[in-house]
């Protein structure tokens, strides 16, 4: 699969540490038009400016 094949897909980035942030950055740099959800146990990520345009599931129930 190539990164361009992700356009039009639903993508969930599990965890928003260094790797999760790099994944989101790569998707944006390649102009991938996808429904992106970021899920992380850290409730404080919800206000992160990098997450604009993404659905965020944060906190203790982030895997629900």
C-alpha cells in the first residue's frame, strides 16, 4: 500500500506521541483527504492545535 492509497479512508492514529504526531504530519504533507481520528489516553491532547480537522478520543476511555 502507498500513502496515496489512504485518501478517502478512515484512519485511526492510536497514540499521539512522537510517532503519532509524525504520522499525522506525513498524512498532511501528502495531502491525504481522509477521516482521521486520534485516540490517546492523555486528556490534554484535545487542545493541541495540530489536531484541527481531526476527531479526537482522549482520556481513560479512549479505546471505546
